C-alpha cells in the first residue's frame, strides 16, 4: 500500500547510500569496493556475502598513498558508517512474533492506521448521536427483559397436582404473542423468552393449529411448541365440586386454561336459557346455582358460554318432572328450591346434617324468623372467614339473612343432588338452632339459651 511505504523506515541499503554520499570521493570508492555492489544493483545482491574480496580490499587500502584532507581518514569514516548501520539495524529489528519480511511493513502499519481512524470517528460523535445510541440500546434491553419476564402474572399452581392437565384453547385469529402470554400465565412454560426464540428461529409462529390442548406444569418449551404445530389437541375433562359458587367455578376453569375468568363472570350475570333462571331483582348472577356440580367432558365448544350451556343442561336434566312436582307440592318454585338447597349445601359438611338443617330453615320461614345463616354473609365477602363477627351481621345487603327475613334474592352456590333432596325431604324435628364445631359436625337446640350454651362448648 502506498501510505504504508511512505511511513516505512529507511532500509539498510538506503542508510548506507546516505552515509556514502556524505563521505569523500575516496570514501565512496572504498565503500563501493567494500560492498561489492553499486547503487544500481538490487538490495538483495548487496546483502550477499563478500568474504572472497575482503583480503584484497585490505591490501589495496594499505598500498594506496595517504592523502591529506580535512576530512577524517577513510578507515574511520568506513568504520563509523558500519557502526551506524549496525546500531540502526538493531533498532529496526522487529519485536518477537512480528514479521521481518519487508513486503509486510505496509500491512503491519495499516492496521494501527485503521484503528486510529475508527477511534477518531468515535471521538468525533456528538452528544446527540451518543444519546440516540443510548436510547436505542435501552429500548433493545427493555424489549429483551419484557420478552424474558413480561408483565403477566404467573398463576401459582403449587397446590395442584404436578401431573394435572392444564387446558388451553387456541381459537382462530389467536396470535403467537397471545399464546405465549397464556402459556406463561398458566404455568405451562417457565420462560417466555425461550419459547419466543424457538418460534422465531424455527419459523413456527404462524403454524399453530386451533383447538383445545392439554399441557402439564413446567413443560419443556420445545415440547409445547411441537404440540401446537402438530395440532395435538385433546378432549377436555374438568370437575366442579358441590357448593362452588359462580366465582369459584370461574376461577377453577380459568386456572385450567379453559376460560377467561372475567369473561366468564360477565357472561354469568345474565345467562338464563331457562325460564326459572330468569334474573330477579338484586340477584348478582342469573346463572348462580344452576350450573350443576359434576365432571364434564368437552369435545368441541370450549368457551364461557359453551361451558355454561352444558352445565345448565345437566341441571335441567337432573331436575326430573317428579322432583319438580314434589317441589310444587311443597309450595316451592324451582328458584326457591335451589336457593334453599344452596344454603343447606354451604351449611352442611356431612350428609346426615342436610335434612335437619333443611327442617330448621323451614320452621324459621314458617315462623317469620330470620334465617340468620352465616353462609349468606360469606357470600358477600371477598374471601371466606372461619367465624363471622357481629359487625359482619350489619352488612347492608338483601343477601344478609340476619337483617332480612325470608330467603335471599337467589342461590349462593351450586347445590348437589343430596342438598336438593334434603329440601324436598326435610327431617321431622323441633330444632330452631344449630352450630357447627371445628370439625364441621352440627349441634342442634330448641331454645336460644341452649344454643348459647352449646356455642360455648364447641367454639
């Protein structure tokens, strides 16, 4: 490279020629003889050995007549030139590991030159450009952190069986990002970032098949992706326990990946496919009490409305014409039957208590006495309490059976068949009071004083 040659140090021949030019004519002559090469010859030949000519040169030097001159003797000038060449040659020796080949000098020096240019370019960047670079870096870092951690809350599944199925529905139009978020929320995958990179690197982001999938907690991201791409769908199976209210049903289904919890609750407010489910004043959810607690298997329509429709149909089928006639004979509408059965379901832990509790409620209704069921207060609270307080009994709500006589506006949970049958076939007793001990067994009494004494014993 031309730039490299301009900056390269002088070669040994060039230094020698310079020294010769500075010497006297005689010195130049002696130099020419001693080197065994002229300026016109290539540098490579000048470096060839001249041992055969050294004795002759010395002899000629001794025979030559001495000349007076203001310059130093020829021998001294020659010696000085040689010493100078040796010292400069030593200085020019490359460090260990560097190339000695003169042809590489330009290349060796070009690399530092490029580095200096780059360094100068970096130093010349203004503060505005540095600010822009910093902003871009921050955005990229933020995007990486969002992909790695996101903002969605991961559902705590430590209380669930590690091998239990987690269902997720992929509907037409669902994006890969939405699927990633949902998998992370459900606890199916542990890293949204790894899953995202797998989708991108393998080009699978647009290959997901619609349908319902069954996963387990903390699956390998590649295994999840393979399922979605292969369309390895499944039949959905879930169980709703007796005594679950609408909120608990919504949470259970959402935890299993079948519905969006808030969407389910919104749908339940006015869901009433049958006349007896028609929403009444002050009722929170029209579907409350009518989604029968059972184990269900879904083959196709996995949606909030689809699941509610299936559960309501199950209830309507189980409430046979004979049971409806029995309720009518007791002066109970289906709405009243299920409302009363829901109270029994929430108050009784053991089957033997159900008919007795049903009988207590019937007697109070006949007497115009408030039902005073703690379960109706629990229905108004954000979460369950082991014991309600005096303050809780003052809650202003139509569901507060301490403050209002008769039945609450509607059911407070989904009763099972045993509670429904207990209301249709109550026990024959004179009890007006009952209280449960810490193990869930109920203790009954006919008077309030007896009731207080039992409360002191069991609580």
